[in-house]
C-alpha cells in the first residue's frame, strides 16, 4: 500500500468507511453502508469460523485506520500534514512473534490476520505492535486490527479506504510485482515505510515527509 500524505487533506473518510465496513448489527451503522458486512470471512482466514465469534465488530473508540495530524513550524509559517495509519502488515511482524497458539497469521499474500477465537484473552498483542495499531475489544475479549479488508480482496475488490478516498491518496497493489503500478509509484515518489522499530519492514509506504517546514 502507498499513502501519498502530500495529497491527504485530513477528511477522515478512510477512518469512517473502515468503521462502516466492519460494523455489524451489534452497533449502529451509518447510511454509508445500510447493510453491515462481516469483517471476517472463512476464506480470509483459511480456517473455519467458530460459533463463538461469528461476527467480530469494532469497539467504539477503536480506529483500525487512524489519522494523525502533524503540525510543523509556528505562526505564520505553519505546515499541516495528515498521516493515515492502518496496520503496517510488517515482515517480520512482532505481533506474530508475540502471539500464542497461532493466534496471528500471515496469509500467502502477506496480509496479517488475527484469529478472533484464538486471540481471546491475548491482550499482550496490543503491546507487541510498535505502531500501536492493535486494539483489545473488552466486550468480546479479543485483539483486533486492520485486515486490509481481506474479505473484499478475496472477492477481487479493493480495501474500502482505497475506494472511498476522494483524492486517491491510497494506492493498493502487489509489492512483489516489480511491474505493478504500486511498485512503480513507490519508486517514482521515493516513498518509504515508517520504521518505528528497525527491521519490521512495513508493507505501507508513505511519500517522503519533509524534514523541515517549507512554508
């Protein structure tokens, strides 16, 4: 995934549609998606769903797509930029290393998913993520995070944050295909991943954030 922070205006649509996509009948959902969908599907995980947790939902206040506002400079020379932050889908992923009983897995396409049943009571997964992108749903006692909308990808569609962004800030594709639009754009824009912890190798790339305000 490539996120062009120079195009982002901080409208938060990506945050809202992410919430809508993973809402279920447990929570009120907006008119943006009248019929709530399941955030998890059998095909997405590669293992059967369990009767205990059929439709994991996002706890109010938890944002699988987070939008940070970064301000540089001082009045009247101020620069504001926004940084959308989903799960970084690292490789190697600290959450996988910290998980017990195979609660966190990496699919063959690189997407990292948390098993809603196996992750029960594994609150330590929240602290395993150096990017703070894992939440603990205290109502269902499970750890949760962005899934890259794996259930949509399995249907040949794109993540909701990608399709909903009016300014086309987010580009999704195959990082392993050197000829893909994603890879060529990453190279053209000299995009880099965030490296909170050395060696995590995130799958999310950002256009270069200026070291100093250019206002």
